[in-house]
C-alpha cells in the first residue's frame, strides 16, 4: 500500500517537473496559471491533468484540438514515480529517501531542459549546491553514500574547477566553447552531494556515455566531433551510474 502512495506522489512531482521543464527556459512562472495545451492554448481541465492516468485515457491527444501530446510528459512522470518507489524501497521512510526524492526531481528537470535548450538554469544548480552542503551537518546520514563537510566542499570546488579548466583549455586549442559554465555548476553540485571521490568516476562515466551515444551519428556523418553537445544530461546519467556502482560497493562492504 505504501508503495502505491509513493508511486502516486512520484507521478505528481513528475507532473510538476514537466511544468518546470516547459516553463523555466522561457522564464515563465512555474506556479503561475494552470497548464494549457501548447497547440490550442486551451486550459487543461483538472480531470485531464491527472499524472500518467490522463495520458492513457486521452490516448496522448488534447481533448479540445486532438493535437498529439508528446510521450515525454508520460516518460517524465513514469521516471519520477519509479525512482521514488526505488529509493523508498532502498531507504524506507528516512531523510536519505527525502534527499534522493529532491535529487530525482532536480536531475529530471536539468536533464530535459539541457537536452533541448542547451542551458542549465542557476535556479536549479544553486539550490542543489546548498542542499548538498547543508545535509553534511546531519551526522546520521550514511557515511559511504554522503561525504562529510570537508569532503563535500572539496568535491564542490573540484567539480567546478575541472570543467572550468576543460572549457579554458578547449578555448585555447580550438577557439570555441565545448561546454558551458552550467555544466561546471552541475558537476560542482554533484561534488557537494557525493564528495570529491565521485568527481573522477562521474566525469569518466559521462564521457563514456556521451561518446558511446555519439558514435552512430559520427559514423553516418550527421554530426562531427566539434558539434556542440549538451553535457548536462550525460553528467546526470554519469551520476546515476556512479550511484548504482556505489550501491553495489556498499552492499559488498556490509
Ligand atoms: Zn489542444
């Protein structure tokens, strides 16, 4: 029963994430006004705004103009709901679970905004940094998972500096920007959350995923190596891979 409640809670936050993904890049207020159809601009009725459920009932079409509703809405709600259930399964009713709920929401919003707009808003990375640092003051959190204060600060500084240096060197060599400072702030936030030790792993994992996904389009020449890529989504995926690996290590240690 509690898993069903957590699933519903996750899908509601997933629905809220959808609103952020679609409004934040345009500086539209997240809390302002009801959701509307991007095609006919008609307000969405409350009973058509139920996460996951409405998407299925409406068969992915707007009730007013029958415009197709992107599967991305459903995906975001499902990913959020399933992640919530997963963390609740791992850590039960605890501060750790709450922290991972928050991280899930931020990661989902960052992933989809950066993927489409090539930006990571400071409104997302700055709060993540603060939460990552503040949580180190709770001594009861899992010490393998979350670093102590100094480790966290070093992680935050290292995460920012490394990407800043990559940008700097890349600019000197090729006279253009490969990554943005948004990526630096995101890796800094991750450093604050998981400590300096996470930085090399996550850089490695995210570069690996980025390269693996880029190979098909490099082969058919639709992109070349100098094409700009949004690196934020890869950092998010890299961090998820790191956490999965860490979970295995922690289980092994226990
Ligand atoms: Zn419509």
